[in-house]
């Protein structure tokens, strides 16, 4: 037990010294690189300020965000980039980049120490060896590091599906407002003010921010589509740009797009329902096999005896 505690203490101390050296010994940053980092930080701040769907940033721990900010600055200075899909996923979930990085670091540390904590009762009674294999602790750290990403990705897929459903309704509303003789900006504002769902609130805040910043609403919707990775918003932005620039009449096109999105959502829902039905069938088959084994065991045991 004492050997395990000594090894664990040495590993934690070494990891702490490594992280401290990694954070303190920063490479030199030139002026253009520092300005680019500042612009990127300001852009992230503006995007986070627009995440009004859940207001989750207000609930984040200040200590966790400071830790995440330190890790984020270190990664930026070292030229390390996160996967491209994590940005839109965080934008949909309503979580800051700093909080995600802090959760990943804490998860890796907990996963590294979890095998020792889980096996400590067995080690105390002498049921297992005093030395916990290093590869088990490394696997735990890898699982703890990847788990926040998998959770964010799963939540983002669900919210992206809901967002597409709202966009299909938004297209119908915009089409009806255009048919009523309203201009494109007025049609967008009227359509976005119908509902208070989180996706519609996000669209409404985007349009309001575009009005205050002097940006065209269709361009703002295109930027929102890039942030949340929803192709339908990018298509809507391109179609509305044609209306504003060339005077094209796309009211029927918007209605057709909305109908196509609803058919796609229906097919996706049917596919997911069929997959769940198959999983339920497999579970029922396993129950039947277990029941048959339970019935056959006495006879088989008597024959083998």
C-alpha cells in the first residue's frame, strides 16, 4: 500500500511540475500573432454573448473557466487546434470553449486516479497487487479526456435536429410574410417573433445583432449557419441574398425547401424508430435465450453429472 501511495504521489507531483512548466515557459509571441489571437478571443466572446438560448455561461464555475482560459491560451500559443466539429457543437450546446477544456483536463485527471481509488479497498485487504498497472491509469485518463467531447457531440446532434425542425417552420413563416407583401428584413423579423423556443430565440437574436451592427440579415443567418453547422440556414442565406440583390422571387422555393426538410425529418424519425425497434427485438431475444437456458440447466446438469 505504501508503494502504491508513493508511486501515485510521484506521478501526481510529476504531472503537476510538467503542467506548471508547460504553462510558465511560454514561447515568444510576435505582434501579428498576438493581434490574431486577440481577434479570435474577441470573436469567441461575441459568439458566447449571443448564446441566449440557455444562458448556460452564467452557470459555469469561475475557477473552471479560468483553468480553461489558461489551457486555451497555451494551446493557441503552441499552435494546437481543436477538432473542427467541436466549435459548432459547443455553439449549439451553449457551452464555452474554456469550460469544455477545463472539463476535459479534470476528466483526464479523474480518469487517471479512478483505478487507484476503485482498487484501494481490494488493495487494503490484500486481494490484488499493490501496484496498479500504468496502462490502466492511462486508459482511464484517455476515457476521461474523450468523455466530455462525446457528451457534447451527442447533445449537439439532438439540438441540431431540433434546430432543423425549427428552420423548416421558419421557412414557411418567411414565405407567408413575403407573400403578404413585406420586405425581406421585415419578413425575417416577423417570422422570428412567432415562437420563444431556444432555436427561434437564437435566430431572433442573430437578426437583432445584425440590425445593430449594420449587417444584412441574410448574411447574419449565413454566419449563424456556419457557427452551428446547419446547411439549411446557409441555403436560406443564399436564397434571400438573391431576393435582395437580383429581385428573384423565391417564395415558392422557400415553401418547397420547407416541405423537403419535413420529408427528410420524417424519414430520419422513421429510421431511428426502426433502429430502436430492432434493438428492442434483440433484447427480447436475449431474454428468451436466458429463460431457455434457465429451463434447460437442471436437465443438462443431471445428464453431465
